């Protein structure tokens, strides 16, 4: 019984959770969302560029896109963040005089996200039937216009669930930016929970951080499933007034026959 109570006190100390929750909501949550949003936007732009390079007719852009993707998908996330944050930190400090590591954290997350998002876009674009491109070319569109107006939009629509999944990964990977030594006002959810756990010797603040991440990611996971089902099955068809009237008439006819 004592062991069970000790386990509860270690992981579910509601007082410790309550003390860390306000700063987690006011500081950690906005910083986590900001890191994920900024890196998602920049990663999407760069990822689209990599996707276009990856399907280009010229082999040089294809090789560049392939090499970039292999490198940033092959390296562990923590290693990439440390190499960029600590390696470029002195250069940025020399050029700008700023010691703020926050932009470098966004840069590292963006570069990693771009490698994955680029592959997502490329697979989506290449999944579009070739007849779409041929039909648009037959209508007089150039190759670039056909890709921009016909093929790429269809490819993006097909990979929306995968893009939302990547955003979920960015929310979780933002916890690794704490390795760069963020300011107190820049701490994300994990760093706040980790600091509180280190100060109190209790793991409940980390459990609170985990609950916060679940609150963010579980609804997004269900959103992915909804989008995927919607794209696969389309919108549910509603009965037209004529169909409804036919059903009513059918029921009336059946009643008359039974009478």
C-alpha cells in the first residue's frame, strides 16, 4: 500500500501539477504552438520547392533534392538541432549581435520538416494520373502551367492527412529545442515541466506536460482520420426531395395493399 501511495505521489501529485499548470498554459503552450506553426510554414514552403525539384526534368535539381532529403531524414532530430543551434549560433551572434537561440530552433525544425514534407508532396504529385497533365497540355497549357494549375493542386489535396501528421510530429519535436538554452520566456511545454520536476524532485510536472501534449495531438489525430475518410469516401449523399417523396409513396402503397 505504501509503495502504491508513493507511486501516486511521484506521478500524480495534484498540487505540483496545479503549481506548474498556469505557466505551462501562459508560456509553454504559446511557445510550443509558435515553434510548430513557424517551422510548419517554412518547412511547407521549402518542402514544396524540394518536391518540384525532385520531379524536375533536369537531373541536377533532382540530385540536390534527393541529397537534401537523405541527409535531413537520416540524421536524428536532436543532432540536427544541436548542430544548427550550436554551430550557427556564434555566426548569428557575430552578424546580428543577438544571442537569442529561438530563431535557430525554428530553422532546425523547418529544415527537418522540409525533408519529410517534400517527400509527401512529391508522392502526392506523382500519384496524379498522367492523363491530367496530357489533357491540360492538349488544351494549350504549358508544362509549367499544367503542373501549377492542374497537377500540383490535386497532389496537395491527396496528401492533406500526411501533412497534418507532420504537424503533429513538429509539436512533439519542438520539445527538443530546449537543448539550445532558451530564455525563461521562451520555454516550451516540456522545458517547463522538466524544470519543475528538477526543482521539486517530483515527476508530476512531467506528467502534466505529457497530458498537455496529448490534449494537442489527439484531436489532430482524429482530424487526420476524418480528412482521410472524407477524401476516400467523399461527402455523404443526402436524399433528394424526390427520393423522399418516393419513399413516402411506397410506404402508402404498401399500407393500401395490406388493407
